[in-house]
């Protein structure tokens, strides 16, 4: 499996993240799991998926083609009808690959960044062929339980972007250590608010350095306990069971 996750950034942007590990039988390799559609006039699209790699690639292609075709039809307001285009593509995928997806589910995070001044990117998660808007955070993949747990306790909307990148790097590092199928680096892209839908990419090498610089969880917690007066009192008490 894998881990993909998205976090709402402080001014309305989105931080989209994905690990790089692909497993096939007894082999594994690094791949880029963030798919980028840039040639649409109305918006840009970013897709990160967890599940069968070949089917995710097909889903990306179907969505890409459907959006291009819809935009070329002058009668269609693509910004208004993009959800229908994406869901129709996903329905086709689930019909074509029903048996495979019954055995190994697929989950996508899709970020739509309008080229309209003052517009914030919208991000969706999929439940089979249905899209649902997520206001602040979502994740898919085998590392989701760890990601959900840590973001629930550590993520706060409005965090400085640097702090958000550090938090995401920490979450993916912990997921790689504890969840099967997550690893081989992490890609991150900040999809900014505003009319130009600009983006800032943090490559796997940058994220790897961030992860190496973040203290281990134990080293982050114990020193804090030793600086807190009430916790320190408990640490100094006679052992509970002697």
C-alpha cells in the first residue's frame, strides 16, 4: 500500500504529500505518486493515490482526458462541472476493474486549484467513485491510521507553512517506521491560494533531510516532561511498585 495525505495550509493553500514506495511481488522501487494536470485553463489538478499502481495510473489518465474534453466543449463550465467529470471517470474505472478493486481498494486525494483571483484550492477524497470535500485534512493508504492519530493531536489549522512541512515530514517518518508498505522517501507540494495556482515542491531529498533533523519521538517527549514542574514531581516520586 502507501500513504498519501493532504493538509490545509494557513492561508487557504494545501500541502499534498505522498510516499514513494511501490511494491510488486518481492520487489520494490521508487515512483512519483503525485500526478499533475497543468494545461487546463480554468484550474490545475493534483492527484495522489493509494492502492493498485496500474489502476491509479489509469484513473489519472481517465480524469485527465475527461477534464480536457469537457473544457474543449464551450457549452460546459468546467469549473462548475469538474466534480461530475471526475466522478464519471472513476465510475468507469470501478466498472472496468471491479474484481481488482474489490480485492485491493483504491483511494485518491484530488486537489483542484482554480485560476481565479482569491480562490483557495479545493481538495477531495474519494470513496470509490464518489468525491467528498475535505476542509482541513485527509489521508489514504496503509499508513493512514498512524497519520490520522498524529494529525489529530498535532495539526492545527493556521500553522506556519514551515511548521506544517515539519509536521508532515514527522508523520510520514513515523508511518514509514510502523506501517507496512510506506517508505522510500516522501514528496511534498504546497499548492498555494490565489489566481495563479502556484506551487512549491519539496523533493524527497529535502524531506529526507527534514526527517533526519527532527528528534526521535522519545527525545521530544522525555525532555519536555523533565522541564514540566508537575510531571517532574511524578518522576521524582518513589517508584510505584517496589
